[in-house]
C-alpha cells in the first residue's frame, strides 16, 4: 500500500477516506486499515534506510560530488533537488 501511495502521489491520509475503505473492503480485506500517521512512519523509516545506504555508497565510490539546482515541481507540488556524483 505504501508503494501505491508513493507511486500515485496520494496523500498519506488517503487510507482514512470512506471511498478508500469501501474499495479495500470490496476485495474482501478484513484487517485493520492503517491511518496516515502509520504511513508517515513507514515512509520515514524507508527514508532513513535509503539515506544511510546512499551515504555509504557515496563514501565507498565517489571522489567528486557536484550539486546542481533545478527549478521544477513534481506532480504533487514538491520542489526537486538533485545530487549528481561521479
């Protein structure tokens, strides 16, 4: 579910909406539907792991890091920041 929320740029609270609950229940799911705060925690944990892995990779492989700024906005209105390394 977290992957779907991220891939489709849904708000983390989408799981709390009545229509989402009806959709999930209609396929026979009877378990607990997690709320936005749980989704936030799961995404935060993934971010921490990804940052740790990225820093480890950069320490092992990079000799130069170039930081570039670009001015675009994603479909969910988030500004982007890119780091290029070689």
